[in-house]
C-alpha cells in the first residue's frame, strides 16, 4: 500500500529490503521533497522547497531500499549536512520513511554527517528539531537558542515560523 498524506505519496517499500546509501543527486529532489513533505504535513519537521533542495543538493546523504517481494524501490531516508560557518554546520532535513522507522537509519544518517564533518575538521554541529530525545541519543545536547552562531539567525529569518519558532536547538562538539 502506498502511503499518502495531503497528496504526498511515498513509495510502498518493504521493511526488509536491502538498503544502499549514497550522496544525493538532482534527480532525487522529488523523492526528497516527498519524504520531508510527508513529515512536515504531520507537523514533525519543516517543509523544504524544491528550490532550496536544489540549492543544497550536495548536502544530503540518502538511503534507498531495493525492490523487494513485489514492493517498490524508493528513498527511505535523507539527512543533510549544511555548512553555516567555518566552525559550524547544521544537521538538517532528517526524515525516515514510516515503514523503515526503528531500524537505526536516522542514527546512521546523522553519523554519516558527523563523519563528513570530521573529515573536513569541523569542530561542531547543531540541529533544529522537534525530536530532542533522538538527537540526545546521537550525542547532541539541548542548548539555548540565543547561544547559536549569528549565521544561523540569518537563515532563520527566511523561515515562515521565524517569529513563532518552537523548534529545539541541539548542539554536538566534535573536537
């Protein structure tokens, strides 16, 4: 059965399908938009426009499920590492297909972002989230929003929820 919410359609993937991981390509924008849009429509994360995804496509790591037992091949996880300053990047756009929840894919995607950050000697990461417990399990700590880098706020000013933000700021030192 294909999952649909407010005209957002996700592929009907098999939870035990073999998985592969790779960096995102421009051809993945529709699938990324649908997966993030699915959770945004439920109030679990912020929506990302196709234009914003295209501008930042190189930021994203993806998990795909192979076709398995009559179910479709499709995107089952996405997470981005977005550089904001020479000493800080944001883990953003983390979304896992509902049929694939509980398999550790979210943690693996965050770990892939951390590995990439360490490869370029980035000292710290942060995330905006509604899922504080998940990010705590990934080694992040809740911080006061006012302690974030000024570059974070310049990006926040473009958000529709800037004046009424209820996301939680999480931080992780890497070095």
